[in-house]
C-alpha cells in the first residue's frame, strides 16, 4: 500500500518552491564560478576553454546540494525532537535526540512553546493509518485531544504551508477515522531560522485566503489518486 506523499507528487506543488530555490542557488554559484575564472585569467582564449574552466570550478560540490541536504537534516532532526517530546508526555522514557544543527533545536523549541499553551494533550505519536478501499497509507505526526475532541497535528518545516499539505493531512484525517473519531486537523509550520517570525498554525482547509471544506479536500486527493494511476502507474 503506497504512502500519501507518493500520490501527491503528481501535483508538483509540494516541491515547486524547493526546485525554484535550488535553481536560483545553482545559478548564483555558476555566476560566482565564472567571475572567479575570468578574474584569474586561466581559462584560455576560446569559449570552450572558458566553459570547461567554469565547469571545473563547480565540480567539487555544488552549494545547492549541500544546502538541500542540510535543510532535510534540519527538518528530520526537528521532527525527531518533537516526537521525543510527545513520547515523553505519553510516559515513554527515551534519551533526548542530539540536534546536529541549532536550527533544528530552534524549530522544536518553537513547537514546544506553542504546545504548552495549546490546550492539547498527546494521545498518539507517529501513528500509522491506512485506507484499504482507496489504497493508501500514512503516518500522523500527533493524534491529540483538545476542547473539540480528538484531532490531528501535522508538522512541516517548509518555507510555507502549501495546498498539497492540506490534501496530505486530509488524507490522514480520513484514514484515521477508520480507527478513531477524529474531529479536526491543524498544520504546524516550524521555523528553520532563529530569526524566522513565521511560526504558523493553520487549520485544515485554510489555503492562501480561501477555505476548502473536508469534502472538497478529499475529492481533490482522490483526483490525485486517479491521476497517479493513469499517468504514473499506468494501470
């Protein structure tokens, strides 16, 4: 049974900004390399020699690859520490995970501050859910109990809360209702920078100045399942 995120890749919206950022970073690195090669005057006389010298200047390890890896590590470590916090609340004693970067700690501390005043209580952490009829599965970051009953808290360490995130969480909510009476869902975006003021808690369905209800979100996700079946799986 395939995971929710696999089906949502047909949209491309979850990676659009990441791809654009990587392209901008690569372009900047290429311009800097060309500038350095030209300034050194070691590129020969023709355009082919110049191009070869620039390529060699870039050959070591492109900056955007390093940055992408670091960004993934920051998000992973922040999730691990939040998971540790939730498991500790559930009475499960484990060593605190080591943060490789202070931004991971900053992101998890931002969540911790919000959680303390949220009025929510952890019921499950990293809870697998699935829907046999539709053929997908996923993992809910936190199943929580609050004034409105049981619900889903999903963590993101991206630069924004995108449409695909809402479809993903709606799919989790739908599948989770096979096992518990889940009433609501929230998407929590954690900052990756210490000067990032944009810690966000976004109710499910609130997308860029418009709101979609659960039925609309689930219909959109089902459309992704169909698109994936036709365009990718080809069955």
